[in-house]
C-alpha cells in the first residue's frame, strides 16, 4: 500500500494512529516522531531548569537533592530510552537517505533497537547501582 | 520524491543528527555518568566549564540540538498538510524560536560562568 499518495497529504499525521499500517517501517517512523516531540519538550524543560545555575550555589545545589531521588532517576531512564531510540533510528534514516543500507533497513532497525536496549540496560544499572 | 525546499531541511537534519549522536553521547557521559552521584554541584560545574574546549563543545551542542529540533518540529508540522502560506509562517517561526533559544543558551552560559567567576567567562566579553 502506498502511504504517500498526494490525496493523503492533508492530515498525514493521522496515519500515526492507524494500527492497520503499523508495519515495521511505520512503527520506526512513529517512534521517531513521538520521541522527537518528547525530546523537544525535555530540551526546553532542561534549559529552564539550568537557569537555576545562573543563580549560583543557592539556586542549583538544593535541586541536586531532588535530581538524585529515585523518581527523578526514572525520568532520566525515560530520557535515555528516548535518546537511544531517536538517535539510533535517526542514524538509520540518515544512512539510508544518503544511500547506505537501503536494502537492509529492517534488519538494521532491529539490530539498532537491540543495541539501544542493551545500552539502556547498562545505563539503568549504572544510574541505580553505580 | 523530495522537492528542493524539503531537501535542504532533510540534509541539515541528517548532518546535525549525526553530529548530535557524538555530542549527546559526550554530554550524557560527562554530565551524568562520569560526574559523582550523576550530577555536579555548582562548584563542580564551574570547574568543568573552566576548560574552553568544554565551553565550545557545549555551545556546538546547543546550536546543533536547536537546529535539529527546529527542523524536526517544522517537518512534523508540515505533516499536518499546511497551506504554502502556513508553511512559510512555520518556517519563519522555527527560525525565530531557534534563534531565541541559541541566544538564551549563550546568555545562560555567560551568566553561569560570571556567577562562578570562571576564568572562561572572558570568552563572552
């Protein structure tokens, strides 16, 4: 099925929620977009929180205690997962866009997501145990 | 088939994306995995930012992540099937928001360095 028909241009994003089209390629596309929106929200939250640093130790150091709580670390786990999925999936998109690995997109996607899961597991272990 | 307008966006999206894999990796490792307890206190942040190479790396990260984020948001908004006029509004909008974000980041870096009397504050004068 050709998902890029011109008549579907308007409200193309509705395809994200069409479960019938959730083949591996579409899943990769949806993951890329959803993690992108999450990471942009995080970017601006991060820039806002860093304003505390401009207030010196009295502004920043109390925040450190909050940042080291397990609930806050859970948010870091979500961030790391989002970065790994978006970054590695995006690497595949860039490589195929430049003409590399076009025929092996699916195994490449699966391999990169397995690698993302391994790095995430190591990262979570380091965050909570290291 | 991509048209000419979307091609430059896609190209820079890819270039900044590949750059960000290195810069985000470095940022996460340096700030959250090397730092004791996963986060630096104020004095440790100032000591870290006293190296001019670190400042330049962080500013390169700021610019890359902002360009990548703005091009990405533009692409997602274009998926709504906007009219050419609204596509222009979105393009100008992301340029303005991206520019303000980078300016804020530069100001914030200077404000942090000045607050901690870091020797690298001179880079912004």
